[in-house]
């Protein structure tokens, strides 16, 4: 199921609400009355084409205005900003936490230039400023920041190429966390019946459609992919973490009068079962690896950007919707994703 396909069926939030109500209350009767389930190919194509007109991503490669090269003065100013970020990060590794203002007083522009803008210290970090993205005038500093360790992520190359904006990443985190809070039934749902599993996942699908409609500054490909990664994450937790934890927890109950010495956990028989299960789960998550999603990527990148002074911290408690009026990069370009 493609999140992008269904976004064309959304007339505000009313359609999504009707679908969720139908699934929750009268699924067999309700689904027959829902638009999208009985479309022919012509109608489906029409709706997909309509959605593509609202597609939002990086501009095409041949859009010169969007990918205008950075000027010499812009490049120098950018290098000065990045140098201070590198110094701040380097000092944080040594336990020093100085403000951007303090660092600017300590390291004047001439010193930063003489030291090669301290590019050499980047190799010690989990992040770097991508030199390719530093060539373009209209990108945000945040878009130029990239995370290392591509093998830790489900699709690092895809994340990096989409080059999301600061507001876009904050919206993506909002999308994922709100979807998680709205779909707790999926996390707790276990059934051998395929039809029941599909019905629950359909509910998740339309929650995703509804929430994605609020995220007008997040690049569309990331939202499409986010729905699939969210389902993968929930399934992984249930099949790998929960099943393994249940197995080791059952073993613990069998030997509860002894100390449970294994590479999983060390729990004695006096620990309450709820607490024992939580300890087993914590241990299982440590030795069973899980690839990281774009949610993990965006969360980590936002955290790093704030800590090194690249961006101002987000105002806590401020909703995504209240900041949607702000223009994102290039005023909301809706062209296809570039291959940068």
C-alpha cells in the first residue's frame, strides 16, 4: 500500500476520519462505502496524477535558480559558521560547553581561516558537512549536515539524497510520533488471521494519510517511506524483540528460584514478574540488532544540530501546525527530487 496514492482521496481530514470510524465499528459494511476500494484503473490513475501535482521534494537537477552555485562571500561566511560548530563539538567531547558567542570571541575569522576552518576535527565526529551540498547557495546549513555510519540505517543513501530541511525533519519526527500514539492497537495486536491483520494495518494507513496532510514542509518521498518504515519497525519489535523476550522470560520463570545467569540478563527469583520482563526486554534489545529508520536519523541529526549551535533549539510544547505558515526552502518548491 502506497501512502502517496491515498493522499489524493483525502478531502481534508473528513475522509480519513470516516474510514477509521468504519474500520473500528462496522468494517465489513463500512469499507464497501469508502471511496478508493472500488475504483477502476482509470479513476486510480486520475487520483495519482492529481496527487503528483502536489508532490514536494528537492528541485530537478536542471533548475538553475534552485541549484545556483554559492558565491565566494557566501562560502566564506558559511565556512566561518561551520568552523565554530566544529570547535564547539570538539570541546564538548572534552567536557567543555561554551556558547557560540564565547567561541566567536575566542576564535576570530583570521584564526579560523588560518586553521583551515578546523575541518580536520570532523573525522572525530558522527557527522560531517557534506562538501557537495556546500556548493549550492540556497540550501540551509542544516541540509548540509549529514550523519556517518550508513550501515546502521535501513536506507542511508535515500535519507541523504532527500536532504530534508530543518522544518521538514521536525515535521517528520512529529509525523512518526503522532502515528505511533494513534496506532497503539497495532503494536499490541496479535492474530493469525490475515484479514484481521490487514484491517488493523489499514487503520494505520489512514492515520498516516491524515497526519501526513499536516506536514506540508516535509519532503513527500520521506513521508511515503516513513509509513513503510513504521510498519517494518512495529513488526520487527513484535517478531524479534517480543518473541525473544517471551522465550527468555519463560526460561526465567522455570528457574526463578535460582539466579538467572545467562548472556541475556541476571535476575533473581525475588524480582516481580513485570520488572523481570522489562529487564529481559532491555537485555534482548542490546544483543539483537535493529537497523535504524529515518525517524532515528532525523532525531539524531536534529539533536546534533542543536548541540553544536547550527540551529536554535525547537520551542518545547509548540505544535508543528502553528509553525506551518513559515516558508521552507525556496518557498515550497514542488518539483521532483533531484539526484544530488
